[in-house]
């Protein structure tokens, strides 16, 4: 409190009658009672899972040799692979390492911010489930999550990942065999993701990248979406009811252009390859029918920018 004072320059009618005395009064305590930090706090950073990952990845960090390991993971293991990504960035820069140079296959429940700021060259798989903020700020690499092989439930009807996934991601890939929570792909700026269902506010404020939803979504889809492309399997034909287009900024159309069909088919095929998804298998087996059930979501400004870029490139 001895560092605080009232700013006398503030002269506004809303401050009239405001008494800050209780906030600025010094407590009557003995001199021996600490009022500031006097001891350091142990955050447990010396024993976190990333230390083990960095040690196991040394052949890749030192000479670019491929490494692969299987490990367990718990929900108390947070920001897994973030410190490892930092080491890659410091040594190899923005380009990182070649794809799949470092691979870790986890079993269990991953904690918050799994794969946060993931660097190119890292592949993370989880047989189990993951918490909120998966892939936050990821710049490359690949994250794959699928239920336990012995799970008796239908992944398309169950949550496998938490909320606010891919927040601010600029690159990389994510394949989730199951349903994600709310705000999937929020502020995504460059990552590619496939999920089998999502909660409210999917693709909120998205500015780039590609999101494929092989199932139902919640309300308010694409709110504030200014870039990127989303493909949604609209089996019931009512996806438009969940789309946010209060200002007429979004274009909703059936997937029919050859490049869209090819891109969508490729992503679903890779989703099947990485996750063994039954949903992906059924869609591909009946592609002649299911392809026409997909809807493409893209902002009108982003569509215009793409057209201008294509025209400029052709002219050059």
C-alpha cells in the first residue's frame, strides 16, 4: 500500500464521493511480518515432463536424428512440449526441424495447453483425452488425439478435448477423433484441424487456416471470422441455424469446387490414417453422397482477397 497513491489529475464526476482510504491505509502489524515477497517460490519447473522430453530429444536437437518414445501423461502435466519447442526455436529458428523428427506417443489425460507453441518437427499423439487450450499458439508440428483403443463409447458422441483449442495458432496440424468443447479454433491464424464435433463459438475470430468439422457444431459458428476456411458436415441440413452471420460477412455454400473437394477429401483421409476414425471411414466410403452434404464457410473479404491474389499471381 505504501506504493499507491490517489492520482490527483483525475477530475471526473464519477470520482465524486469515492473514498480510497481503506485501500491506502497501512496495516498495523509488527515489523517482523512480511508485506512483500521475501522468499522465492518453487514452481516445480525442474521436475516437469518437458525436462524428460528434452533429454529424450537430444539426438534430434544435437544432430537432427529422428527420435520416438512412448510415455504416460497426467492432467497435471501442463504445457507439455512447450519448453522443448523453445529449445528447437532457439537452435533452428522459425523453420524448426523436418516433419516427424521428434515423436512422442502419450497415454493418459493431458493437462492444459498441451502442445502450446508447438514447433515444426514435433509430432505428439495422445491415446486418451486432452484438456483446454490444446495447440495454443502452435506454429507447426502435428497433434493427434484419439480415445483408448478399448473404449466402448462412440467418439463422435463424446468429448475428447476441452475448450479454446488452437487459440492464436499460426501453423501445424491437429486431428481429434471425438468432439471438442467451446471456441474450437478461436483466433486460429494458420493451423489445419479436423474434429468430429464442436461446441459453441467454433472458429470464433478466425483469421486463417482450415478447420474441418465432421459432425455437429454449437451455436454462434464463425462469429467474427475474417479469414481461413471451414468445412462442416451438414448431415441434417440445419447447419445454417448455428451460423453467426448478423452482418452478412460470411459466405455459406455447398462444397462443389474441385479444389475444395480435393482438399476436403485429403484431410478426411489423413484424419482416418492418423486416428483410425470410423466417422472418416464412413464418409470416404460413401463419398459420392457425403461430399455434397458438406458446407463451406468463408468470409466475403477473405474470398475477395484470395481472388485478388490469384489474379495478381496470374498476371505476374
